[in-house]
């Protein structure tokens, strides 16, 4: 039996927080089954997700990013574009594309907030892994 492979793409902005999602993901899916890809920021995730999904090598593609309010409303547009693009990548490729892309309304670059979001990203990574396992199992049942 061949083990399902998974792709995990992550944005490098706030990597100290975003990388925790991969930790959570690999708590449930062995790292040996996960290929990891870094992109500069959240905006680059949909293209990478589509490219990874189109290879046909992965049962699912998970994408992680942290889009914060830098004092202008641009973050809302970026976050919406990323989530829409990830959904489109999944629909266009036929491969599940999962989002661990978070946009907090009141993030501040403090030790307190960073600790909260690091822990939150671990849990969100676990949630993405549960979703990846569930959707690949369901799709395997449909295909059988």
C-alpha cells in the first residue's frame, strides 16, 4: 500500500508563527509524508498551491500564512484574495487545498500576542491535518 503524500506551503512573513502550523500538521501526519515549500508571503500561496496540486503527487495541499493589519486596510484585501485563490486552486485542480491562513483583527507584535498565535497555529495545523486525512479518506471511498 502506497502512503498518501501531502504538500505543505507556508509564507515566510511571520515565519516564527506560521511555521508552527507545520509542527501541528506533522503531529498527525508523519513528516516523511509531507513535502514542505516556502513562499515569500501569503499572496504567493494560491499559485504555489495550484502548481503543487496539478502535479498529481499529493492527496491534499495545506497552505499557511499570517496576514496582519499593518495600519492600512490592505490586509483585508490580501486575506480575501488568498482564501479565494486557494479555493480556486482546489476546484481547478481537483485536489483539496486547505487553508491555515489567519487574519487577526487586533494583532500586536508583542511577546504576549506572539505566544498566543504560535500556539494557535499549532492547533490550526492539527485541524488542517485532520481535514487532509478525512478528505483523502472520503475521496478514496468514492473512488473505490
